[in-house]
C-alpha cells in the first residue's frame, strides 16, 4: 500500500503544512459544515428517540397511577398502563427508526442520481 501526500498548488506536502492552501481550506470547510450538519441531524434523531421512549413510559405510568388512585385498585392499573407505555415507547422507536432509514435511503438515491447526471 502506497501512501500519497495531498497536493496543493502542484506541491506534495504533509497535511499539517498545507492548511493555508485556499483549495484545501474551502474543501475542509464544506466538509466540516456537512459533517457538522450530519452530526446535528444524528443528535436530533437520537434525542427524539430517547424523549419519545421516556415520555410514553411516563404517560402510561401516570395514567395507571391516577386510575389506581381514583378506583382504589392499587397496583393493577399502574402496572398495566406502565406496560402499555413501555410497549408504545418501543413502537415509537420502531416508527422513528424506520422513518429515518427511509430518509437516508432517499438521500443516498438522490446523491447517486446526481453523480450519474453530473
């Protein structure tokens, strides 16, 4: 395997010596913007998944707790609605993940079409 050094203005130099090259700077800035954008998308997706799981669980727990208080059937409604909340949380995770995978597939197909056209 041969290691090739990047070329800036026709001169091969190690990367730490050619960071002032305008072409390199422009490329890395757009690359950094794209990777930062992708990072925030991933963080948003993961936090949405976590919030959806926790919210569904707590909503089920709260409904069960208040039904138990009202009907004096402690702990059956709490346990039942807690189970329903956990199940709905996993369902939400499944739905969000499937949606994200479809979005990524669409983006890959669009990028592939743009490469084929260009």
